[in-house]
């Protein structure tokens, strides 16, 4: 029984590590792929989007690999709150006094293209609504 639990645990750890090692944003967070750093702390890393959709377009990603909002649970609430706080702190630092938008694309219909949870901070121009 214990042996099979250890096997299951090690298999899950292997799969998780494999996903994280092949993840673009994990590589940006650990510095093995270069990025333009904007803010970092023990929980998150924020960097400029490679294809900015607004004068300010920054991505705030958790250091931990979480694929999407669909992979979060109640134990992630403090981390998710921290990501939103970090984005608002960056917005203040960037002087976005007229406002800004925080977006978390999730899954195929949500338009998510990188499977590592991230908050988009968009600002510096009026943003239309509804989104496409
Ligand atoms: P999503 O579509 O998943 O919500 O957002 C992914 C974002 O990552 C896109 O806005 C895209 O421009 C950005 N992105 C994709 N590859 C890279 C990269 O290698 N470096 C940086 N800085 N941003 C990237
Ligand atoms: Zn990742």
C-alpha cells in the first residue's frame, strides 16, 4: 500500500516537473529565457509582454507552475490575491492614474495561449468593451 502511494506520488511529481520544465513562462521566471523584468518577489515575477497590446502591457506570473485558473483551488486564494495586488502596485508605479485593465485569459475559449497562469496588466490608452 505504502509502496503504491510512493509510486503514485513520484509519478505525479515526475509529470509535474516535466510540464514545468517545458513551460515557457517557467523558463522566463527562472531566467533561462530572457525577459524585461518589471517587478519580482518571492511569489511572483512580472515582465513586459513580447507583443504589447497597449502602451503598458505587463504579465504577472506566479513563480509556481499553475497551468490556468481552472487548475486553482481554495488553497491558492492568497497567491491569487497577491498576483492582483502586485499588478495594482505595478500600475501605480507606472502612473496609470486614468485606469487600467487586469485580464486572466483561461483555456481555449478564454484565448489563453501560454499554459502558465498569468495576469495581463493593460493600460496607457482607453480600452474598449466588450472584448473580442
Ligand atoms: P495569453 O494568450 O496566454 O493570455 O497570454 C500570453 C501572452 O504571452 C501573450 O500576450 C504573448 O504576447 C506573450 N508572450 C508569448 N511568448 C512570450 C515570450 O517569449 N516572452 C514574453 N515576454 N511574452 C510572451
Ligand atoms: Zn510554467
